[in-house]
């Protein structure tokens, strides 16, 4: 059976209970002041409610002899019983809440019925006298025609009457000058005396059992609240249960009269004070069971209202403070409506606890509606107040849910205890692992921060370097291009045509400078982006050197610089041809640039594979030389500086730095030997195999 089916079954049972609470017994009803009982199924065992239309005489205190005379009084109306006499306004009779009246009913018994009858009398608001067949049978208090002559009283009485004929004439005088209501608002039951007496004492015992159970549960919950005061919901439930436990003392069978004889006013006062405690306790219970700002505000507001009502109940007369029912009955229904709404939300989500709460709250709602109708004299139920019995059932449900929660809490506590033991056993290891993990993360963050800082510095330096290089390029490109254009324009003049060869050679030198500059810039730019293409193969270094010497022959001759090339051994090396061309051109260009007119340049190509070193290229000049300080900064410094040549030749300062990078890409090494004013030797060692 699935959960939804279980919920439907529970709700169906509750609806059946609701219908049974308001279902009247199938017994005769009084009509026009007469009730006929001659068709009873079991004349030896019956109890009937004398409900229906009674003769009603407003503001008339009639006795049996008033109906035995020749002129029988005519009733004002046939009033419905049970109900308050203020409900007779609908018939056109102008009744007031305070006043006195006479009720009369004739009962037709089965023929020859002479067994003792029991009259189970309800309480009347606020006093009554009972007459049966002209004889005074008993009553509560003293009914009178004024407030001064009326003494109110509450006590459930059982009177014994032995019928002398087949007809009973029942007369009840009722007075009310002390309560907010007056009249015959609970059913009068009549039946076999033994059975009626047994039912009365069973009801009395049931009320005492209910009080005992509720007090026991109240103390049970209060004990839990004392040892665990954080769970306030238990304390508020205990408070509400205490109020419900005390309520039967001052209602229904009025059990307080078994222990003491309090005045009628104090019975009513304690009844209302109990209601204040019950409703306030339930509101605070609901505010912790289903918390919300609205229900918490309502609980606080009602607490203050009931605190004031408590004081007023102690000092005001009954007919004033009893009107408080118009406040707390609606508030009780609103509370149950809220609790049912919230539990329905949980039940829709299939929360088992909320499903049980929904069933319990519906049961409470049934009991509350029933008791409110009984209290207002508008119930046709065969029983009186049922709220105490309903609450006992609810308390059982609450106890089950409480134990369920405690079992859950205990299980969670055990699990937490096991987890704590595990943590205690492994705390050191877990701390070490966590510390190690944090340290590794910290180190990784530091490394990343260092890389980021380095990248930021490199980026700043690269940007600054590029800016400087571009400024140098702007000048160095412009100067040779302007000279080439200037000489070409001169050649257009007739007087300069004789210097054609001289201008052509100069233009070639300037063009070579531009090409070399652009080539260095392109390679340097690709190097900055790691996009230099490297395709190594076996090459003859002698051919590469001679080819590049032919390019710079004109420049060397123009400065009268002697160039000597010497080869010793094998000249084959493993390198990228294009990159080697750039390296050789930069070395030759620098050598010519920094060698004075009439100087010399020596190029040595030597095979050193027998030592495992590879092939050596060495370019030496007897030019300006490089100071030791400049040598230290030449390859390590991020700054790029350009030193003018012996005849003020300009450059970018990229040559040697670029050569170092390209030699490294080819798997070789570059070194420098120089003395200022004596010359410079640049050595490159390249591998002769892959």
C-alpha cells in the first residue's frame, strides 16, 4: 500500500468520524409540545433525547397547577430544544438574553410502562426547577423573576421518576440574569433509570481518566522541556495540554464539585481561564512547529490579549467577560486552519511527519467545531463536549511523533559521535594532509604570482624596447632611403652622370643597410612571438661565408678594409641556412662597421669535430673593441643600445643579440673576446651533425 493511499484512508476515516459526531440517534422528536415513545424497539433498555418543539412561555414562571386549572395557558411559541432562547427571534418572539421562561413537554410512554425512569439533566443558564407530573423533582440554583431573586448554579443532576400513567407532563422553569446567554442549550436525556445511571457514571469516569491521561502527558512533555529547554515546542505543547487537562473540571460533568463547592461564578471563570491557556499554548506550539512571521505575530498578540482577559475575568461579572467567546472561538478556528494548511503543504511533499500532523489537526478541527456548536446550543450531536477525548488522541499522535523525532535525533547523534571519533583518530593525518594541500596551493599561487610578475616585467620591458627600436628604425630606415632617392635624383642631372658608378655603389650600400635592417627586424619580431621557423640541414659553411663576403665586398672596399678568409678541415655543419645567413651577415656588417679605414678583418672556419665540439666560425677585427663593462651588459641587459661605427655608421643595436638567439636555436654557442681600442673576436661553435 503506497503512501498516498494511506493518506486517503486516514482522511476518509476522519470524515467518517466527523459525520458520526453530528449524526443524531434515530429517535422520536417532539412536535407541538408532544413526544411519542410508544414505538420504542426495546422498552426495557433505552435512552432518548427529549429534543424537538417544546411549549415555550416567555417571561412566565408557570407551575403545574397553572396547567391543571380550567384555562390552560397558551404557549408563546413552540421553541426548538436544545437552543438558547435568544435563537427564537426568528419566530418573531422578542426574547432577551436576560429573563425567565417556562418550558413544557408531554411524553407519551408505551402502554402500561411503569419502570423507573432516569432524567439526565444538563446544566441551564443559569438556574432551573424541574417538575414531572405535578411534582417538584429537583433543580440547579434558584430560578427567579429578577436578578436579585435568582441564584445561578451548575451541576449535572440525575433524577429518578416512577411514572404513574402512560403520560408524563414535564415543566421546567429557567432563569438567567447572570450569563451572556440563557435557556435550554443541551439535550435532556431520559431512559431506563439503571441504564441512565450507568451512562452517567461512565461519563464521569471517562472525564477523570481523560484528566489523568492529559496531566500525565503534560508532565511527560514538561519533563523533556526541563531537561532540554531549547526545544520550546515541547514546553508550549505541555502548557496547552495542561489547560485541556483542567478543562473537564469546569465543564461537562463539572468534576470540581466532587472535590470542592466553588461559587458558580468561579466555575465559569476557571473555564474561561483554561481556554485562554489552551489557545495561547496552541498558538505558540504552531508558531514553532510551522514558523512564520504571521503566526508568531498572532501568538504574541493573542498572548497579550488573553493576559488582559485573564485579569478582567477575575474582576468582571460573568455576563460581561463571557462574551470573550466571540474572540477565542474564531482565533481557535484560524489557528487550526493555519496548521492544516501548513501540514497539507508537507503532506503533498509526502513528508510522513506532516501527514500525521494533518490527520491530528483535522481531528482537532472536528472536535473544536463540534464543541463550539455544543457551547452555542446548535449541535444535534448525541454526545456533549468531545474535545478532551479528541485531545487525548492528538496527544498520543504527538507523543509518537515526539518519540520518532527523538529516535531520529539519537540516530543523528550516534552518527555524529562516530564521525567525531573518526575525526579524532585521523585528525593529525587530516590536518597534515590539509596543511600540505594548502602549502602546495600556496606555493602554486606564489609561483603563479611570480610568473605573472615576471611576465608583467617582461611585457613592460618588451613594450619599452619595441618603442625604442621603432624610434631607431624610423631614423635608420629614413636616412639610407633618403640618400638613395637623393643620389637617384642627382643622376637625372647631366653634370652628375659622370659619377654614375660612384652613386650606384653608394646606393647599393644603402640598400644593403636597409635590407639588413629589415631582415633583422623581421627575425627579431618573429622571435618575440616564438614564430621563428627552424629547418636544419647539412650545409657547407665555407659557401655561406663566401656568398655573404661578396655582398659586403663593396662596403669593405669603400673603407679600404682588408678581409682574409681561412678554412681548416671540414666545413660541413648542421644548421638552418636562412638563419646562418643572418648570423654571418650581422657579424660581417659589425666587423666592417667598427673597423677603421685601412684596417683588417680575419675569418677562420675550422673543423673541431675531433674534440667533439663541432665547427668553429671566428670573425676578428682590429677595430674599436668593446669595453669590459659593455661586454657584461651586451647579452644580459634588456636595454638595446647602438654604438656608431668608425665613420659614424648607424644601427639598431639588435645585431649581436639577434645572433646570440639564432645561434642558440641552431644548437650552437656564441662567445666574445674584445679589448677596447684593440679589436674584437666573435666565435660561433655549430654542431656538425644532428
